[in-house]
C-alpha cells in the first residue's frame, strides 16, 4: 500500500534532540553559555552588571598583558588571520615550528607539536599511541578529552581509584608483563585541584614497562620552575613519555601541545588523525603563546602573585567552613554535594557580582556536585573583598 502524500515520517534523531531532558533544564535555569558583554582582566560585564570573574583559567593573568596583546596583533599583521590549512599540507608556517622549539626547550623535551585545541592534543596523545589489544590504565577522574582518546584508541581500559598508587599497584599485579600498556594521569586535576601523586605512579609505571602520558593543562604555568609544570615539579622528565596540555590557560592563547622524544612526535605527525586533519593554529594565537612563554621566564612576579592569591582565597573559604575537596592548587572547587545546593549557591554569588561555574554529576562523582572556581594572578585586594562578601552571602542562603 502506497504511503499517503500527507504522511511524514518522524526523524528519530530530531525527536531525541527535542525531548532531551538535560537541554530543557539548561535552557530553563541558564547556568551555562553566558555571554560576557565586556572584559578587562578579572572584571566582566554580564547582562549590564559588573562582576568579578572567578572561574577563568587565566592563572598567570597574561591574557591582558601588553606584550601578549602586542604580539597577537603583530602575528596577524605579518601572517594574516589564518593559515587556512592543516599542518601536513599547506598550513605549516615558520611561527609554528619556532613556538614548538621554544616549548620543547622550556619543557626539556626533544620535540613538540602544537594543535588547534588542547582537546585535540590530549585526544591525540592517547589515541595515536595506544591501539586495539593494548591496555590503558587510567585515573578514574580523568578529563573527558582523555576518555575520548581512550575510546578512539580501541584499547582496553582499566580504571584505578583517583590518585591512588596502591590501587594501581594491585591492578598491575594481574597485568601480563609483556602486554603493551599505557598509564594516563593528569598533572593537576582541574575539578578537584589535586596534584597528581606522580612520583609513586611513575615508579609503578616504569617497573611495569608502561608508556606514560601526562596531561598537564592545569599544572603548566602553575607548578615547577618558572611554571614548567607538574613533571618538572617532581623532577620526572625522564619517566614521562608524552607530556601534553593546553595553551588556553597559562599561555593566554588557544590550542594545545604534545611533547616527547623526536621519534614519538614524528610518529604522531604520521599517524594521528587529530593532527593530520586539523587546521593549523592561527598566527595571532601562536604569537600570543610565544610571548606568554617569554614572560613566564622573564617576569616571575606573576607566578608569585598567583600563589599569594591562592592562599588568600583558600584561607577565606576555610574561614567560611566550605569544603574545597583538599585542593592544593589555584583550581579550587567548592563542594556542596547536591544539584539544588550548587544552583542556589551559584545564583547567590551571581547576585553579588561574582561569576563562577557549576559542575554537577555526572561531570563529577555523585555527591561531589560543586562550584568550580579558579584564582588568577590578576585578582586584586578589591576583588577578594567583593568575593568574600559574596561567599558569606551565599553561605547564609544555604
């Protein structure tokens, strides 16, 4: 029997999108996708109201540094707005290789490859080197981009308890010694603010013949000599095979990097689909990252101010009795334990002119629903006075 001309088959994917509960809740309560109308340092304007930004990853405060802004403009003036191509074909430029060499030297690695996004770099750091039949041992609290790398690799994944060397050691007992295996951790865990127990984990990894990957997106610029990161902080450069991260945080730019031996980076440039098929980073952003890297080495006051501000802020939260999940870094969560409490706390801060970000399950473990905050070297005494007033107000609303 012929279908009626007036019958229209429903599209299942359209129906799925239409009925999505998470999207409906996001649109109702509007906790995400806020559009800032203006910004100057740690000060933003949102819906006509001046606020203090307390959730930016601009740890060193370099995104408004005059030298970075000048370099950004100069990069575009010399090279144009975009390379309009992937590195393997028509997109590679001298400024890419210059930045890669500078980053590699700073990190104490033989080679480095920069990509258009930190997400791309971190996915490629896993998906390129692991393959079907391999075993990946992964901290259960890894960032989503790393889990995507695990999935794309098609390797078998085994999770170990967050930042728990003993659990990893127990799991490793049942792993065949000759199996191809990879250990994946973060230098600093961005939701928790925890520093990786890297010395112990790296030793277990080396004893078992594991290939070790560290995502140091939130440790770079924050820990180590001149901000060289968590691997440098623990003096473990010779134990880590691949060190990857983001340029959108302490380097005040966009993009990401993967660093390692020259042989491994050449292998990545041959085999990584994320690398092969991504357009190259724009001239202005490469220039901004390069200038930020210079400043990290010539102006130590930014890193010093960051840690001074972090202490001020953590002491403030402790005085209010707030749970910071034992954060050790400028990434400081405020754990409230339920979606409802998080939403009320976030709204209260917003009312008092402090902008933060909600993170709720399943993005965090059940019972760890939190407000994600981050300290910048640019936060002033006046900023902290406003933040303290807002936090005290939010606590009273609980």
